């Protein structure tokens, strides 16, 4: 059940292609896409709010976020399983086909792999049925070559020999094998985009990498475009070219994978990284922000992270920050990185410790106004732990 | 509560699990969920139990607390709960029980939890051993307020407390885990997942237990909430100095959190070591594979392989070592015989149940990385202490089959190893890793491992990739 070794080098190719990916045309793109779920008298759940994200052809893009950040909703919007409240979905630069027939044509190009392989396969049907079904629905695969098609599919997900697996039922397969069947089912219609929604979170630790390497191999060998949704920033760093971080329905930061983890710009990304398990951490964690994701029924005004943000300024609670480029290809939606704003200079001076020289200083686009612009990257996570006020951030579940 | 400052913390053994076996079902169809588990939890330390789903880690915890439900059956072994800070004669057990009954922590006495009756257990549970269940969503009663659930415990165990005292204590407990006392009147559904888990921890600590068993307490939580709770837990543990058995599938988390770690696979404890040693110098191929399954947050991105195959079905476990079908170093003997947990290192530091470490095989370099070092330069962590008997093993250990070992280990330590191997003793593992050279090693606590089969030529079927830097 291993992907061959060369599958495991998303990074040989990944690192090289990172810059190339940025210039590559977007295969699938969301523009200012918003999804609100009506919640009766209480208004609406602002699940995804004005998110723009492009999936470059042949690239792996990861969306990282906590539960309730809207990352799965975004995946379902990309899959057209949900209709956006507003915004656009573009496939090859054209509006994505919609409507009955259009949905089917779209699904042939964009397929989704769901989180839980224990629930996403029908227990009363065998593997053959699961793989044949999409072929029939989409009118693919002539009867004569069906066996060959099925065998090829199973081989692509490293379930070999195929004849041993075709007759099996989901309960006869391990979790990893089930997820491979689910991936094979998505591959059956020969899609160009694979949307993988937490494909490994339900699997045992030791078999997760097998699935991640399988996805990396699909990209490397077949040029598959992949959206990888996860809450595990370390696995996103491993697999993806680009990481987009979501918080409370909005995109807060996006950059090449290594930049996000090594030089996180947005305070939320920094919080996420400081909380992630890391055996190499030299000293105990000091979390740079407390509390939990806000209720999306009544999201906080301005920047949605401001109630938890150690660097929050007056403006943060008033206006949502515009995305700003902090380094080439590295975008952060934070007032600290936004172009000059009158309200900021005063507040920052009193709010934050002295900025130390940072790598950002080397970036000529950021040179001007550096005295007043805080450089988040090197801010120490120095906020003192407050023992008593934790509950302030840790809000009740909202009933 | 980090692995780095592990050595030197903690007191004597508090809970000692010896040869514990748990089955699900009876007769030939029984599934062996825990097989010959030996584990020692020292007072005031955090021991991590890592394993994948179905490895038997939760079963082990439930067996220790006697909370196992049918069809789970404990078929053998002992779980000794020491009353004081160290082992005391079993005769005092009754006295200890009486004390526990009265609601006071037992100061002396040793009880075999597996032999204890319901009355004894009732006295011990919660007041001496508390459990934090995996799912706080389901462990709290949805129709009873937080306050009532907290005072309920006190009412049952602290007979002298009156209503006001209980209320105050409950409020104090909530504040202790960072929740304001206003929440006493709330119902579980009104709290977020993180707060519910904090309430669970507060409840577990209500009677100031000596041990808290935590079964995946943060698995369902977001990473930031998880970190908040773990930081609080570490602080509380330092203040109140209770011992923790922390069960999780996330080995990378345990390295940060625990003093020592036991790795479980298919019902067996495959490796036990101090957290830092286990992370930097794993000895068992499964541990190595598991560590290589976690992509790092720093450094260059390198392809990782994880572990091929999937965990075995315990209904039809593979013969011999349960890991051999997935093991890159598997030898002939691995397919037929389960290795004993060979003690490694001076001072009862660590053990690994792998034939590679029986003293007769060449250990691949990646499984022989020198440890980060013991508390003193003289105490070399990595020395061969084989449980095997016979001169052959001894001489093999003397000659040193491993380059790194040879360079680091001093002759003196080697001699000691030799003696210990001969007497067939076994290093106590999983304790707080005392800095001494292991006076607490229990002679004869374990039967010596079966001698190597004669058919097994030394160095036969050497692991696929040895370094060739042998001495």
C-alpha cells in the first residue's frame, strides 16, 4: 500500500514548481465567493465570506483552518455541491457551467474526495460497483474495456493486484484502502481537479503519508490539480505548493507553503503554528492569542480575528483588513501589513514592542514607512499568560 | 512537563502493571487486545501511551481502572497501586483501603487493583485514580448542570463536606481550569468543546487523585484549544504533582508533553523510553516509522514514507512479532517468535521488544543513534542489556555489535549490563527515569526471555540496511 518512492517527493518538484505555479494560469478559481446559510430568526451563518482563491493548473493548494473556519464549505462551493450566495466560480477562466447538464459536465472535471472513508463508501456495494457507477453516470468506458479501466484505476491508487480488490466490500478493507477506493472513484471520470477534504484525518497515523504521497504522485505524474483541505498545517507544508489559511470564513494569509510555516505574517497563522505539536520546540509554548473561533452567526466586525489578536488596534474592529503583499506571492489580510492607514501609526506605537529588523526590510516594496510599520514576522510570542481571563475568549457555544 | 527535562522528576512507582493481559471474548475466538503489558507509572510524572486505533491503548487504561466492559476480560497479570511514595508490603493493603474508604488518600499500602473488590474500587476510583474520558461531549450528563455534576463527586466521596463547602470547592475547581464560577449553573451544551474538556479535567482533579488517566482528552479539539488545555494541564500537574497516563495517537504531541513514552502496537508495548530519547533515538522499527509519519514543521521538505501496510486485524494477528509484516528489518525469527522487551541502557531507562536488540543481531544505524545522554555523562543511555540468558548473549553484548554504542558506552557500564543480563533481570521502564544507575531494578520481576534458538546464527538475516560501521 505504499506509493513508490518517487511519489514521495512532492518537494523536489514542489519546491521547483512553486514559483512556476504562481505564474501558471488558474485552472479553477473562486472570486469573492460568499456562502451564507440561513439560520431562521437568528439571521445567517456567514460560513464563507468573500474568498478569492485560484487553483493553478498542476499545483497543490492547501487550505488550513480550524473547525468552523469555513474550509469545508469552500471545498463544497468549489465542487458546486453548494450554490454560492454571491461570487463567481471560474473554470479555465470561464464561468463554471451550472444547471443540470452543466453540473454534470463540471463534475467530470472537478471531483471531490470526502473526509471519512468509513462513511463515504456504500457498505452494501463492492469496490467494482463504486468504480463502475461514475463511469456509467458520465457515459464513459465502453463495456468491453470496462475491466481494463477498473484495473487501471485501482493500480493508480496502488491497490494491487486489482482483481483482489474488485470484489471486496468496504468492511473488508482497512481505512487506508477505503480511502484509496474513494480516490479511485473520484479519478474514474478522469477529472482535472481533485478536491480532497481532510482525506487523511480519519486514518491512522502510520498510513496517512501513504495517501498524501499518492496525491503527490497524481500531481507529479498526471499533472492533477489538487485542493488539499486540512487542519494539520504540518501536512499542508509537506504536500502543498501553496497554503491558504482560513479563519472564521475569511482567507487571512496565502503564500508558498514554506513561507507560511517559516515566516508566518498573519497573527492567526502565528497562533496556529505556535499551537501545533512540534517535538523540536526548544521551550514550552507561549500562545499568542486565546479563545476560540467566533460564532459565525454574529461574526465580529472588522477583522474577525481582532478579539483574539495580541496586536489588535482600533481600526481592526472597524474595517476588515485588505489583503496586502508582504513578500512576493505572500499575501496577508492584516492591518499591520496594509498600506499606510492614519489610524494605525498611533495605535501600533503604544500596542506593540519595538520591531526588530526583519527579512521584510530587504523587500524594497516594504522599505518605505518601515519605522511605523510593525513587522510581525519577528515579534516574539511574548504576551504574558493571563490566568484568570481565559474564559473571556473561550466563549460559550452560543445558545 | 516537557520531555527535555524528564530525567530526575518524579518519585517512586505509583502504579505498576505487570504482565497484564486483556481479551475480548472467550475461548479460541478471543481477541487478545492487551498482551503481557508491563508499565510503571511513577508518582508525579507524565507517561504517554502512544498507539494507533485498535492498538489496545484504551483497553489497557480501562483494565487498569477496572472499568472494562464485557466482553472485555482481564485474563492475567497484576496492577499494583502503591499507597505511599514507594512500594510497601502487601500486608498493609487493607489499611490503605480503609484509609481510602474514609476519603483520605492512602498513605501506605499496596493494592492489586485486579484483585480488589467493588467496595475497595469504589474507595479508590476518583480519590486515587481519576479518568478523563475521550469525549467530553458524551461524558458529561446533558441534563444536569456543571455545578451539580461537580458537587456530586464531592458528596459521594467527601462525607464531611456540607453543601456550602462543596459549592465552594466546585467553584474553586472551575477557576483552577480557567473557567469562571458563573458557569456552575450552566448545562454542558452551553459550553464550548474546550470548556467541556476543562470541566472534565476539573472533575477528575476534584478529589486530588494521585493518578489521572487521560484517554485522548484533546483529540476532538482544535489545535489552539488543545494547546491551551495542555498548557493548563502541565501547570496543574506541576502544582499538584499528580501522575498522568496520557493516551493519544499523536506521538509528536507526546514528545513535548510526557516525561516518558510507551509505544503500543497490536496489543503489545513495543518500546518504552524517556520522551527525548524516544524521539531522538528510537530503538524499535515501529517507533521509527511512526516518527517518520509526522511531517516536520521546520527544515527542508523531504519525502517521507510513513509505514507500509496497515495495522493488523487483532482477530487474526500475524505470528511472531505483530509488526513484522510491515517492518523493513524483519528477520526469520520475527515471523515465528515474539521478542521479549529487551532492556536497554543503564538505570532502567528504556526497553524495546525487537529481535534486533537481543544482543545477537546487528542493529541498523538508524535504530542505534546515541541517545541525547543521561543525566550524567557517565550514565550512557544506550547500552545493551539483554534479557536473554547464556554466555552467547553476554559476549555479543561485550563485543558490541554497534558502532555508536561502542564509541559512547564505557567499559564499566558494559560490565554492569553483562551482570544484569545474566541474572535475567529487567530494567524497570516508564518510570520517571531516575538519575541513578537503577537501584530500583526489580530482580526477578520478570522471567528471563527465552534463550535464542540454536537455529538462529548470529547476525543471520541481518537487517536490510546496516551501515557496516561495526566494530
